[in-house]
């Protein structure tokens, strides 16, 4: 853990959530397990990464041809939409969609590389620390670099700390933990429905 680093409220929530799964090392951050904690399933298909969520369940779609590193980065970005947002972007103005994408990007950085698992950068250059995070947390180097820049901004004495609005996410986390503990094994009804729909669409495209 980094000395003098003050996590945001969101980072504290993510820390508490991960410790529900006894995640104490970066290699224990299995995205299937993290998805299950949120009551979400992962579907690998040929399209662009996206998330679908409603009262029946949540599904994260990842491109099956992307590298495992990019899939992890995309997973945490899409998880950010599930954690932070309500409604669907198709019904929102462009500026609001841009805001949601920015929020999900920041969520992805802190959830893919949580503060309590950060190694102390003893006698390391910036690039060496970026490389270490990319390797330890199995994310693209560019993604790790963004996280290091984010960390640096919070360590900057001129950085003005602000309190995030985490009420919605806190409520979702509480619901997710309850669902995780009571959820039977296997895909949710919503996942089964979407898989059936996806197979039908793929079959139709093939024609």
C-alpha cells in the first residue's frame, strides 16, 4: 500500500467489496468471480464490449478476439456502468453519455488496480512502476500508466480532495453482496435470455 495516499470514498467501497471475496493479492482478482459478486455474468462474443443491466440481472459482453489484457480493462470499464449508472445510454443526451464514459473510465482504473494492493514504488522510475502494475494486475501498459497518473494527482499537494457521491453505488454494492450470497450456481435468467437472443441474431446474420 502507498504511504501518504488518501483513497477516495469509491476506493474504500471497492476495497471492502473485494475483501468480501478475500482478495489480498493481485493474482486473486478473477474477473469471473468479481462479476459474480455483482450478480453479473460475462459473455464472450464477436462484437464490441458493452454492459446490459436491469432488475433481472446484469451481463457484461467482451470481445472474444481481444487479448486477455484488453478484456480485463474492458471488463472493469463496463462494470463501472453497472456500479455507477441507471438507465441506458440510448436514451441519454451525448454530453451525459460522455460524462458516464468518463466516470466508468475512472472506476475501471481504481477497480482494476485497487489502492490496498498497490506495491510501494521503492527506488523505481515512473516507467518501471507502470510496468510493475501492468504485470501484477494483468492490464495493458497504457491502462497502468493512466492509473499511475491518477495516483500521482492525488499525491500532489495542490490536488483538491472532493467527496464523491457514492450513495447509489453503496446501495448497489449492498444489494450485490446479498445476491452473491444467495445466488444459485449457473447463469442468471437474464444471461440465458440474452445468450438465446445473441445466438438467434448470429444465426440470422450468417444467412
